[in-house]
C-alpha cells in the first residue's frame, strides 16, 4: 500500500483573517460604535495623527476579518466624511495605506 503524499485541495486551505485599520476622526464616534457592532472582535484605540494637515485626534479601529463588505465600508467612509467634515478617510489594508 502506498502513502498518499499529494497536497490537499485548495478548498481545504485555512482562510487567514485580514487586518484592516481605519483612522476615524474623533468627531465620528457613532461610526466607531457601528464598526464595533458589525465586527465585535475589532479594537479601538485613541491616537493622534496628521492625516488632515494638522495634529488631530483619531480613533484607530483595527478589524480582523475574513473580508469586509465593500458596500458597507463605502457607507462607513461616507458617514465619517459627513460627520467629521473631512475630504477623505485613511485606511490601511494589506500593508498599504489608502485615502478613501
């Protein structure tokens, strides 16, 4: 009898979570609460950044997930822009920084 040394099919692969970080202006606290409800394993930290031209307080929201719903994320970005009065939201995913 021979031993099966073939590799398992791709469907058997363990999906790794992705790390997504949103830097939300502190004026958008209700948006932070919404993210926390959708992704209960997310973490929120206070931080200071210079994303919008001057020193400002932000909430660093770290989300571990198997994938983020893009329509939901677009709505979060739009609400953050509206509430905080900013032109873009900073997001880090896959080691790349994006201004949405």
